[in-house]
């Protein structure tokens, strides 16, 4: 990559060449094919799969269990094949298959498998009724020498809740066991094969002493990178496709400007750009180990939360495959998007930007999954000694999947809770200063213990402060010495009301710690005694609260 400096800007220009030249040994970048064909895509895929087989996964061509249903492309008639009666591990259910990742269009425009059509689909599928993207994916599967492809809308009975619940819980198996996942990074109606209009920047030819031709192309203000190109995919902001990419050992993304291949260690693109494959801020080759599960899960929640879902109630199911992989490495009870082993630290999530409450119930208020919008999981600025004791936490599942939808949840905890008044120190701003705590607090503390410090709060829902009257009373339940949950009492008309029951509405952190924390800190520093810390907590008039 060349850097071309100007007075006020820096631009990056790319030098590339063609395969088979002397220069190609030293210059990795290649000129893209302006009008790629299906055969070109097949050859490129084979080349990249060979690299993956030789460098990252030598078992790539070993047969494995097929999904419950797959599309059989081996014969002249394309049809749905059902293996539900064949046990896993049986030779007749072994094979290689491709999985498809795509953005759903309006249901009425898509050919789908329904209770009324499944028998017909098992006889034959009219491929002319499929989108161009699906048709191209089927052709690629055949040309690559595979017999099967898995497409969710065709392999799951869409109007059967039982079948959907069963199959949606197997995404880690279906995508994780695929020979390759093909991702339609453009509208499915446009097909897989990129339709390019030509290069937007001028390309200059340079003749070398060995008569090789080099190409110089003016670039952008940022260097080209395969990872950033993937963000141009229409799948990038969709909820279900997040785990489909992460769970896939090999992922081929068809974008308009590039075809990009991701395997365990590499990102490869048409123009020869080789980049270390990174997802979630860690190399994808290490995803199966999840060595730091707490950090990795926080990154996943942060990356996943802003993505959009056609069905808002899919927030937890669309992440269930990743949750299952985490459970294999670090078994722990899964609680509506949080893990019991790290529950207290994961309670300290906060929202970013404009967020709304889900229009349909899908998680208790203490779970980030109850919010539509961006979430930062486990803020490090709130980390510290925990001052909250969880007595009981549970969720009520909607179905049989422990990582799937929930229809209820509750948290019973013992900690100290303070009442406070909300006053807007900066009008119309999201961050609100709690400048005064009520002197009617039930705790026997001296008033000066609340002096000389401020609390900054972040409401979970955009505009939450707007419908809370000035000087309205809220409650602060300390999780650590730096951070608290902001709670609002549940009205008596609520079906789950009982004494001391609250809903979470936000999170707070201290600008300066109250004197009580300073006493605890000094005692810990002096004695290093956990028992003494517990004694000090007990002196703080702890109260049992319920959060739903």
C-alpha cells in the first residue's frame, strides 16, 4: 500500500498485478474481475477452500451429520429431503452440506415450507419460484460437488411453532458443521454473482523491467481492509446473521464490490488483501476456545444488541447458538442473556444512543435483552467489590430451549437501597445528575454521608426522564461501590406485584464515593479480611428487593 501525502490529507493507493507474473510473487494484491461468472466464483471458492483445508482445518472434507432437513441438489429435480427418522451418526445421514445466510424479504414474496406444502416440497421444488440468490446458491452447491444445501425458510416448517422451536435451537450445529456458509451480502433478488459497474477510481498502468504490468489505483482516505468491507453487507445489521457468521467455520460473503472468504485464521478477498480474521476483537480461530468467556460474552452482547430483527421476540433465540457454544466451555445457568457465574458483573450493562423498550415482552427488566438498541455489557468503570447478594434468580421459559425465549423472570437480592430525587442538571440531556438524596431514607446514616458527591445516571430507555416528574422518587440498589441499578416501584396493579418489587430503569455511577465506601475501603486495606467486609456490609441495613 502506498501513502500519498497532501497538504491537508493522506490518501492510500493500491498497487496490484495479475496472477502468473514475476511481480505476483512479491505483490499480493490482484486486479478484480470486472464481470465475474458463476464458473469464476466456483474456481475462486475451490482455491480458498484448499487454503483453508491445508492451513486451518484438515478435516474439512470429512462427512458429518446432516441437519433434520436439507435441500437435495444431487439429481435433476431439486427437492426437500427429511432425515428426521434417521438417527444421528447413521451412515445414511452423513455427508457434506452448504448453509445459506441471507436477509429475509417479506414472507408473502418468499417460497417457504409450510405444513400445507412440505409434502409437495419433498417431491420437488420449483426453483423458478426461488429468488435469484437462492438459485445461484443451489448452482454453486452443485458445481462445488456437494449434494446438499441448508436454507432456513425451506428446511424449517415456518408455520409450525414446534418445528421452529426445535430447529432454531440447533443453529450452532447447523452452521458450525457446514462445509461452507454462503452469505448473500446483497439483496437475494439480485443473485449471488456481483454485478459491477467498473472501478470508481482511475487505474494507471506501470510497465516493469521484466515487462510485467502493474496497476496503480487511487484509493480512499483510509486503507483498504477486508474486515471493514464486510460492514457493507446488508447482513451486517441483521440479528440472526450475526451468529450465522460467527458459528460458521468457513464463510463466503458475496458483496457487490468484493467476494470475501473468512476461515479460522484468515480473511481473503478477490483483490488479494489478506487480513487476520477477527470477530469480536479476537481471532476467529480462537472462538471455539473462548478462553476469556466473560470478556468474550460482553463483546458479543455489545456487538449483537444494535442489530435489527423482523420478529422482536427473536432477541434471545437469534443468539442461542452462540450461547450453546459458551456453555460447552464454561457451563453455567443461562438467564435471559446473562450467565449465573458472572451475573453481578453482567447486571451492570448500560445503553447507548436512542433505545426503546421491546413492544413485546421478551426478558425481565434486569436483562439487556429487554431493550431494543445498543448496549454496552459489563462496563469496566463500574467494576469493583460487589455489595449485592443474589438470593434467587430465575427465568420462566416459553418453550423447552434454555437459551431461547422467556415469558418471565425475577431476581431477589439483598443489598442496601437508597431513595433519591431526579433533578436535571443539564436540560434535555440523557445523563442526569442526582444532586440530592432524600433525607427520609430509611437508613440510620448521618446526613453528611450524602454530601460532597454526585451520581450520574443513564436511563435504559431514551427519554425515560421525560415522563418521570421533576423530583420524582427513584431507588438506587448498589451492585458495586461504584455503580447502582436505578429502580422504580412496580405499581400495585401489576400482575406480579408484591412488597418491595421493582423494575430496572437505568444505571448510575458515582463521581465521588460516599463516606461509607471509604470506610469499607480503609477497612479492607487495613485487615484484608473478607469476613470484616461482610460485617461492614451487615451494618449497612441491607434490604431484600425483588426485580422483575
